[in-house]
């Protein structure tokens, strides 16, 4: 094996550090190493569940191999420092070797059942939880986060603002009126995806969306196909896919804009239940299940996907 590939010191510079993953540079400028953390987030909480990062990595890797068999391009690296990679060389103790891509600032979602955004009481509860849709629903979110001033805070008198500043440093801070509000992942349609690609002032968005409605239709077709493959696998195991999401990118400098499935598609990216209604994915954390229950659910899915693709 190439020495640069197997040496831990060859990929230690973090190019991006996220809440659940890190992306490390490698000696190959077209390849990065994606490592998964044991962090888990949901329902306004965060925690660490030991071992779940590796299980997410394994599920993503084997699912992406399944996609590749169906001629769906993924960001798994095909070569490294001038040599072809064998399948087992793309995954190791220190993460996955993946291609460097120009990411599209969209999150692509396929919903089969009413959950989450359109059912949770603290979001937009317009659909009864568990209601099965008549056909798969394609949905897109803009991958964008910011903080905006709270209008209620702005209306406070100067005296009350001074009191707020004093109380902010005390245990009362969690119950204070927020001075700023988080805004993230707004829903977006095809016309806006094309318009913001040219008009957005934020460089994280401008130039990182779509050029035409035709590209929107390409992503819709891709989203339904990717989730359809996962749904078929789960059905063979007696499980149910309720929704799933993923991201895509473009190969830098390529002659054509071919969308590549990227980042992760793991137990954190979807809702999967048994026919009896038992969750196997991140809803376990949202439901305040124990660390061992969360690990067991993730492990069942990782093992089943590994055996299915073998």
C-alpha cells in the first residue's frame, strides 16, 4: 500500500471542523479524509454516544457502494496519489477517503411519512405524525445559517436592556428573552434556487446553487432514486424508511455539471422504523433513549447494510 495512504501523519490538518465530522487534508490535493465523531444532536440537545461515529461511517460507506453499483456517482475516492484504490482502501480506522467537491448549498429530502418539520409540535405541525403520504415528497432546504436580531428584544427600553445585560451573566440566562435568534435551513423552491445562485450576497450561497429548473428536476429524480434504493433494502429486512436526506457536490473543473452524492448518508440522515414502530435512527436520541439503545439501533443498521452490499 502507498505509504502516504497508510500513514496517520499524512492527514492531520483539519480543513473543516463540524459538529459531527471533520475533513482532513491529504497528500493528494483532490482527496480529503472524512472522519466521523460520536456527537449526536436533536430536539435542541447534544450528547456523545461512544461508537456511533464509526457506525455512521460504515453505513455511509456501504450505502455509497450500493449507489455506485447502480451507477450513481458518490464522493468516495476512486484514486489516491496517482493510483487506483481498492474498495477496502477507501475506509480505515481514521475515516473515509473522499473526493474534494464544490458543494451545492442544498439539502435534498425525500419524505414518505409525515414526521419532523411538518409534524413536530415545536415546528410546523400541519400533518399528523406517522401519516403516510400518497406518493414520495421531494423537498429542499437551503444550507445556510445565520443569527438575526430579536424584534422583541429591540423593543425593550434602554433600562430593561441594561438589566438584561446584567442578568445575562447569571443562572437566569436560559429564561431571558433572546437578543438574537437562530435562522437556518429555510425551505426553498426551484425558482428561488436559481435566483439566489446569482443574486445572494452571501458567498456561501451565491454560485453554489442551481443554474436552471432542469437542474432542479435532475436533483428531484436523483433524490427519489437514492431514497428508493434505501427503501427497497430496508423493506427486504422488514424495516420502513420514513424520510431521508443527503447533499450533493460537483467535481471541480469538470466539463459538465454532474451531481455527486456527497457528505454522509447515515443513521443521522434518515428516519427508519421497524414494522412495530420502533425507531432505529436518530429519533432514538430525540426520544431520550439510553446510549446503549441508540448504539444498538445504529449497529443493527450498519451490520445489515454491510451484509446486503457484500
